[in-house]
């Protein structure tokens, strides 16, 4: 399908992206804007409002006024913020058509029984509860549409949800929960035109590892040594692709590896 055909399918839509201040979320914002630059609304959420404002300015400088960008400060791990989120949006941005549940994080590589309670809580509150609460906040908008409801829910999962690994038990558990929730939700909404889709990346180079190692950049860089990891742009292309399919097409489940990876712990590293 041509880019122009996909652009036409996305025209007039409002896309909400969580965790949009960096990494995959940031790339998704640019990819949606570049694909459908004539008539699109983007609601970009994250905790770092300064980053969101910069991204909004960059998008509008690149594609022009055809894309309206609304930066909104939001911590998906805070249920109170999520609960009032839709009501706080300006009316022209409330008609959300696509929800990209991207916000997520990992903390540490500790193994039981030495996993910090604080790390357990923030991973579950962000990766699982936050995603579920955002979905529940937006679903009434989708379900109110004629013909049984319509809209797209795109959850960013991980290979970790399919292939758990040592030192990542809590993160893997959160992504397995996302996978179970996504599959169950698709079945619950089978009598609607609401599409529920999951994209599971393998190794992607983002701030992910820096967060995992509590800001230690040298440890984060070591994760990617000798590898050619995916980029956030690679994942964003797939996110926009699945959102731009014909209404009857549901790309339900996508696993994306870089060429050197075959499983969570199976990677070829070039000798340096």
C-alpha cells in the first residue's frame, strides 16, 4: 500500500501516545506526523513537559500546521492523574482514535529475594496498572462510536513478555501481564470495530538501559556492545503501519528482532 493511501486512512484522526518524551514514543509522534501531515492531531503525554514542548515545536517546524500537537504532563503510574485525564483535554482533542500505550520502564537486574520493593512497585504501576488505566480511560470514547464502537489500542510489549530471562523477572512479569491483558481485551471487544494490537520489540537502543542501571551510561552502553540494535524509529514505523491498515485488518501480534537476535538471551555480538 502506498504511503499516500495510509496517510488518507489516518487523516482526521487523533492519536494519543504515552511516554512520548523519548525513545519509541517520541519516534511514534514524528512518524505519525510525517505519514499524515495534512490533518492529524497528536496528544503527547509524559512526565517531562519540557521535552514534550520541544518535540511539539520540532514536529510543527517540520510538517507545518496540518498536524496539531498537544503536549500534556501525565504520569501513567499515578491513577488520579489518569482518572481525570480525558476530562482535562481541550474538547477538540477528546475524540481519540488511536491509543499508543508506550509508557514503560525497567529498574535493576536484581534477583529474588534481593529485588527492591520500590522497583517492583514502579514497574507494575507504570507497565501494567498505568497501561490498563489509560485503556479504561479511553475505551468509553471508542465504545460510544456508531456501529458498535471503533478505535485502535496499540500496546507496546516486549520479547520479555514471551521469553523471561534471569535478572529481569519483574519486568518480564509486567510484560507478560500486558500480553495477557491485550489478548483478553481483544476477545472482550470482538463485537466492536475496536482493534487491539500488540507490538513486541526485541533489543532496541533507547534510554531503557540507562533507566535500568539507575543512570549509569557505561553499563547501559555495554548492553549494546558488538550489536546493531533496533532503533526507536524502526518500532515507530511498525506502530504507524498497523494503525494505517484497512479497518477490517487487525495486525494483532508482532514480534520484532534486530538481525543478530533470535530470543531474549540469544544474540550474536561482533568481536570488538
